[in-house]
C-alpha cells in the first residue's frame, strides 16, 4: 500500500471518527471499563479526529522516508496500556503510515473502541485488512516491538524482547508549575489537565509546584467544573479512602471538594489526590526537571521560565508529533527497522 493511500485513508478516518461516538459504542465501552465514561471516550475520539487533520497528517509524514515500492513490510508488535481510552492509537497510526504491518496486543481494558476504529479504517480501505492483526496472546512472529506498561512490566519487556529492535515505555508523570499570577481561566484549563480521564494518563498532571504561601482556595471554583466526578463510584471510593487514611495518620491535606491536595516529594499521586511542592526560585525548577527528565512526560506552565513547558489545558491534546517519552516513533520505524 502506498503512503499516499495510507494517508488518504487516515485523513478520512479523522473526518469520520465521531461516527463511532454512538450511544451503543459509548455504553459498551463504559460497561467493559467503568473508568471510560461517555464524556472521556468522546473527548478521546474528538482529540484523535483533530490530530488526523489532513494538512497536519501530510506535513508530519513528509518528514520521514517511506518504504520503497516492492519492499517487504515488517511486522511491528505493539503492546498497549489500558489506562485511558485509545492510548495506543498513535503507535497504531505510526506503524501503518511507516508502511509496516501492525500486530497489536491491546489491553483488554481498552480493546472495544480500538477494534471499532480498525473496522472503520478497513471499511475506508479494505487493503488494511492484510496489514492489521490483533492477538490476545504474547506476540509471536514479528520484526520489532513497541511495548508500554508499568515499571515492573517494562523490566520484563526489556529482558524478554532484548533481541528485537524495540521501544519500551515505563511509568511517567506530568507536572504543572504555577506562579500565583494565573487567571481563573488558566486554572480552569489546569483542571482539564488534572481531571481528564480521572487523572489516569501519563500526560495528566499528578503534581503541581507552587510558590510559598499559595492560597489553595483559588482552586475550588475552577476545579468544581469536574465536581461530577464525585458521582463516579470508583473515583469517590478512592477519594474517601485516601481522605480517611490522611485523617487516621494525622497527615495534612487540603480538601478542594473533589480532589485532595497533599504535600509530597513524590511525582505519582493516587487517583483523587494531587501532590504539591513549594518552591523558592522558579528558575531552579528547570534544573530539577532536567534531573528527573526520564520520569516526566510533560511540564505545564505559562511562566515562560520553564524550557519546553506547554500551556494549561493542552496536556491531553498532544500534537501529532508529540511522541511519548520523547522517543520519535516514526524515526525508529523508518531508520531502525
């Protein structure tokens, strides 16, 4: 299949993506994984639809060499996480746009909408039926692998797949840096970065860095836009659990109504908890982030003093060339395979 045909099909997939947001699909997706609410599944589909804008897609693909006509496509195994809806789509797209065949072991927590997208792509161009395979078992015969999981599973992947060209992704977290000069609108966008997908994504903000004596009450109104998450059984169970633990242990925290702010030097906060740490000189944070760069997915700030930071509200709307862990997947597929 030529790259032109592949890109044309993905551009059309982007235009038709929202046709998958039917009541039946959204209901079934939530039944299979209660964390995948209708609201968040629709947001995931909308984000992918925007990513597949024709101009963006073609400009992105033009940066990389495509397989020569007649060359044998390689089979790329992809093992996905299941933390947020359609989290493995970007790898799926990269494998196919690079001219290779996709062998996917999709997390059982996230395989419903993924299969629907695959069916739609095959409907757009039946040639993809020979290029897309799913498996419930360990991938068998393949030429390279992309695997995403926890730190523990990543160690296993590193050992088990060491003889293959590979990209192995571990746990990462995202953080935000506030100066105290943010507007209420800024904090509403920060709320998106914190609460989308219940905070389960590696691009969700799990920790914020604040100046000394920051007034936590500033969070209550903008964060209340996600007050409805407290109606979700699994979320409120986490909220009540951690609140009771902090009370029993007499640990300080701030109850913002739908999330608990807890001072911690750790990066990865549990569901319903947002860690924070105070800083003195914001310029010193840049050095801190360099020292933990292998544990960070992205940094959110409007301060202008944090190199590489993105704006509030953009964490869960990555561009087509925002590669997980900063590893260029298309370069890997184009040059190493």
